[in-house]
C-alpha cells in the first residue's frame, strides 16, 4: 500500500494515512488508532492541506467514538476529545467544519458516524476533479489554447486535497488536455511542501516542472516566465480575502505587477461565509525552530529568534478568480 490513492482512509476501524513528514525520501503509512496520535499527526503535518485536514477531522470523530466505546468515555469526555481534534490547527477552515459536521451525527450511532466521515472523503475527491477541470477551462478560455506555464506554491495535490488536488489538479487537467508547458514550483520554506511534496507528486504524474527558491518567484514572474499563478487556500473569507501558505501574498503582488492572472482553486468547503474578511482569519504561528533549522539541521546561530507565520493573507483585490467545483468567482467584478 502507499500511493496517491491512499493519502488518508478509514480501514478496519482506524485511520491510515501517508506520513507526509517523510516524503520524498520514504513512503510510509501511519496507522492511527487514537485521538492523541491523530492530533499529533495533524500538528506535525504528517497529514496536512486544507481538504485533507477536513478528511482527518471527519475520520477523527469516528476514531474518537470508537476509542470512547473502548475506554468508557462519558459524553463530556467525548466532546472534549472531539474539540481537541478541531483545535489541532487553526487556519484551514475545513478541519473545524468537517469535525463539527460529523460530530452532529454522533447521536445516530457509530455506523452513521463512520458513514458520514467516509462521505466527507468522497465529496473531497469529487470536488477536486470538478474544480480541476473548471480551473483548466477558465485558464484556457482566458489565456488561449497555447501551452501554459503555471507558477504554484506549497502543495495542493492529492496529498493536500485527495483526488486530483486543487491548484495542482488544475495543472493536471491542463496537462491532460495538452495545454501545459510546465510548472514552476516554489520550494515553500520553512517546511518545503513545494520541493518535498509537489515535486514528488508531479514526478509521479510525469508532469514537467522546475523548482525555484521562494525569493526568486517575483523576479521569475517579472521576466515573463509564467502565464498564471495558481494556488490553493486554507480559508477564503466572505469578501474574497485568501489565507494560504506564507509566501502566497508576494506571488499575488508580482502577478498584479506583471499583469498575469492570480487564480485560487478551492473546494466550496474552504470558503468561510462566517469570516467576513482576512483580518478575522486566525493565522497559525508555529515553532521557531522550523525557521532556524532546515530539515532538522541548524541554519542560524544558536539562540536566533524567528518569526514563523505559517500563512499569509492575500487581499481580494489582488485575486483574479476563485475557482471552485461549482462556480468561478471574480472578487473584483
Ligand atoms: O501547512 P500546510 O502544508 O497544511 O499548508 C497547506 C497550504 O497552504 C495549501 O496551499 C492549502 O491547504 C491549499 S490545498 C487545497
């Protein structure tokens, strides 16, 4: 076992997921049987990416129900454990949304909970495939039928979304149509989701790509080396402001300056009508040693302090289009 079809699943009463911390060096599956291990897997980015966090949250509720039955939890304890899953990371709205949706089914019993959790995964796959082809259609109709070079950030493929992915699904759909020249992938410091995960997925799919340092991106865009920036998001506010991996905002600024589209591909489940604008989105701050170290090796003098905001907010006025499985939104009319 272990392929892009096995990113996260419910098997024999527990959660099985690719341990994304080990990629690209090793493809190893995690077998998660309790809430502590699931919360740890989410917090340490063994499972990550907004829709996959939603899937992990949904399956986590089923896991908590099973563990509670095994260990004799009362309703209050089950509620506490479910809330710990929802709180494991703050920015991606999918996590809390799917935990709450599946938790609402708890009164119907464990079988209903497991069915509801599995349905979240099926919906994520379906959304990703529809969003991917809608995004490819949008880019082809805006930019013409010539093969396009797309610049992307972080990891937004199956590892992050199931199915085809979001932004990387759009790339895949362009490739399938013969409409893709190649992909420029930001390495995505500090945790290197671009180089470790996106390059791994693109290699598996046989899609041509080149890796770039994050700091190079605005320069490459200014030199006309890309036709469009396409990214995913962890949360889109009601006004169209976009929270995504740190470094996304500089791509949007560069795209605007160069006059190329900045497109956000997200499932509807990532749009948060309850959050009116980007200033209300909680931006996760992570441990300083993720910045002072690279893959565990010190990269700064001992004692160096670091800022580690995991996400940034791109204001809606820089967003050309938000493509979902159901619609294409133009935040600026
Ligand atoms: O910290 P991560 O790796 O979970 O961040 C993931 C991203 O920022 C992705 O771009 C985002 O979840 C979009 S994937 C639909």
